[in-house]
């Protein structure tokens, strides 16, 4: 604890980002940049209570990448996940709008991979109904599709009310 470790971006491994490019519509260089951004964000996480650091990166259709890390609070329920921080930053800094979210990467140092929570899946669905989501830790990666892990999003269509 307390020592600074360098991110180990092992996306050049055989299970690495380059092998993900063909079936995601996102090229290997973009996946590599997403992972690098997410790992760098993890190093900036504010997680003094849980010690559970998470980094996220959101890729926009114009190639812009927005970083996020988890931000905890002494009032525990106010803590915000890395994914929603990345998306909020994308809106605030780069004017992210629905249809412009292309992919996300989520990294942690946990033994198991760290999937987005329900709130984060819903927030992703505001900006894209289906994107590839790459989960990674220091040892492995796994690719998911948002529509597979969150098939029934609440969308703007559900807001319609009859007069
Ligand atoms: Zn979350």
C-alpha cells in the first residue's frame, strides 16, 4: 500500500487489443489508447475508503477519448464510478451526445475483472444502445457488448406519456 506502481499495458499480448479490432469496429490503436487512458486515470482515482481504484475511458465517434476514475466521498453513497465520471467529463469537455459514444474500457487491479454497475450501464445507454466494452486487469481482458449485458435500457422512448 502507498507505493506507486506503473500501469502495465499488456495490450500487445496475444489476447490483446489488436486482436479485438476486427469484430468491434474499433481499431487496435484506439483500443490501446483507451486502455492507456483508463490505466492512467486509475492512478488518479480518489478511493481512500475502499482502496478499490478503477479507471475508465470513453471513445467518441470523432476519436476523442475521455478519462474517468472513481471518486469516493466521506459520505459513502456519494461516491461516483469511473465510467460515469468519464461520460460526464465527455459531455462537459467534448459535448458528447447520444449516438457519439463508440466504445469504453474499464480497468481495475482486482483479481477478477470489474464490470460496470447497473447505473453505469444505464448511463452508457443514454449515449449508445450498443457499444463494445473492454474490461481489463493486470492479467487479462474480456470484451462485452452493452446490449448483451444491458438488454432493457430505460430510454427516452419510455418517457412518452399520453395526453
Ligand atoms: Zn458504476
